[in-house]
């Protein structure tokens, strides 16, 4: 049974597979004097001991991974990955003493992650190990510049109501304070979708976010969101979907719940088959 496996069995049966599925294969053992371009390297030496895995992309060490057996919770083991991140030699990086920017710990079932580039970044549980492309993207993201944009650009898009403006400002303050979970409650008919579209535009414009998932529980709400994105004038003379790419699920005209399909808002080019009304909408 997995609970009885030792760490080596767990690494071979579970953790290796997690890394390969994320694009870090093939996994190789460390060899002195060898340069690594991309992949996971086992037992990579540091001055505080060998790291279970170091993840390389474009010739740079992006992640340190500490593996534990299934019976051990991996959260506390993240400290070991952080220690190896500090003591790896020959890295081009230096973030507050860390030579590897990202740390993971996992028992093959649960995965913990921390972005080590800022001392206020907290560890968190994730569902999958990031791909090489995802870590490269995280590495190039200038979060401080994005936050500076949000601080220096007042929420003044029209026609926001005062409480909508206040909601956006409150959410942005929480994001600036590194909050990751928030709940915003507004009554029916108070313009939640319009408020969120404004917020999403600011997050995209600032560079704070590159991709945002707008998730609803009914197709009618998805259709409503599509209309809001496509009709929202984000910048003078330009709608939101003319600036950013946005994708929507498929839906039918009847999902509009009685509201007419307006080709000026959603062009018929968005319909995969105008005769049936089946649509696949791209919202930017």
C-alpha cells in the first residue's frame, strides 16, 4: 500500500510521475561537471546536502523539490527545499538569499509550493507542479511594477457607481497585501458583472494578471458576462474584446433567456453555425 512505501518508492512511483507529467522529464541523476538545460535532476548537490530534485529550464535552476513518503505530510518539508534553495552554488539568481526562486515539497499526493522571491510570499497547497513554461512566466512577471500601476492609477472608469468603485478598491487593496482568497457579496441587480469586468481590465492592464477565469454556474450568466465584456469600452474607441483575448464556453441563443442576440455586441462571426445559434465566443 502507498502508506507503507518508503521515500524512495514514493519518489519512483508517484513523485517522478508528477514531474514528468508537468514536463520536467526525463529525470536524471546528477553527474559532476555536467550542465543541465531542462528537466529534473535528482540528488543535486548543495552546500547543505543534496536536494531531492532541482528543476532546470533554459539552463537555469528554477525549482527545488523535496520529496517525502506518502505517510508524511509535506508542508513542513518545504523548509528543506528552501534550505537547498539558499545553498545551491553557481546559480544566476539571488532573491533575498535564495539561489533558486521556487520551492516545492510533496509526498506524491499533496504538493506545497512557495515563491521565494519575496519574503512576504506564503506557502500554499497546489494541485500540480508548474510546467517549465509556467515557471518561466512567473519568473518574468514584474509583480511590483504591476502593483505600482494599481496604486498610481485611480479607479475612475465610467459609469461606475460609488459602491462599485469602492468594491474594486477594496479588492485591489487585498491583492496588494498578498491576499489570495476573497469573497465579495453584492445584491442582485447591483452590477456585479460590470464591476468585475472593470476590475479584470485593471488587473490585465497593470500586468498583475495575464489570464483570469470567470466562472459561473449557469449558461445564462455566461451569456450575460459575454455581453458585458463585448460591450465594455475599456479604452476610448476600443471594447474589452478588442484589446484582450477572451474565450467562452459554447452556448445557444436561448441561453440569453429571452434577450435578443445583438450582432453589434456579439458579431455573427462568433457563431460557429449562425443557423443553429451555437456559439463559441472569444472575449479579450
